[in-house]
C-alpha cells in the first residue's frame, strides 16, 4: 500500500466515482455518506472559506490575518480529507464476511456469463468490491442484483 498523498487522493476520487450509489449499501458501508459529504464540501467550502476570511478580517482587522488564513485553509482542506479517507479505504482489505460476499458475487456473475472485472491478487480490497458491484449494476438486471441484499 503506497502512502503517497497525491496518489491516495487520486485513488479517492476514482473510488468515489466507482462506488455504486445504492441505498441498500448505506447500512453496510459508510462510503455513500462520505462521498455525498465530500461532494457537498467540494461545492460549498471554497466560497465559505473566502467569506470566513473576509468576515474575520472585517471584524478583527489585519492583526488576525494569519488566524483568518489558517481557518480558511482548514475549510478548503475538508474535501481533501474526504478524498484521502476514500483513497485509504479503497486500498483497505475486506473483512472476512465482506470478502466472502465479494467472492459469492463474482462467482454468481461468472455463472450468469457476465464479464467480471479482473480478480484481486491475494486478499481483495474495497476498490475491488466497488468494481465488481459497479459491473454487476451495469450488466445484470435489477432482480438478479437485489437478491444479494
């Protein structure tokens, strides 16, 4: 597992685009909530950060410039923290119960004659699960998919 911050952020962005946004997955995985929150933060934090810096400078004066900038930078970093968490999560190994579920889905997709994403070498990770679930959503009908939940 690489610890490069830029690479982890890129993996987080890819993982947020790959993970299927199904309500059935909300109870089992926090990804849907984190992805939605990160997208909201990406939209709203830049204007709020600028507003925060401007308001602090307006009321407290230029002597509080550095603390106002620190507050603004913290607000700008919030979406990056979400993508960083998603990037780390995409590289994390699946727990045994979820790993078994992942293998069952892959086996059922292969039995149905569906093209399955490349199998993980060793233990599968959450990124592999996202790829398999996304492939199942695209290629299988809803009735076949919903019996997994």
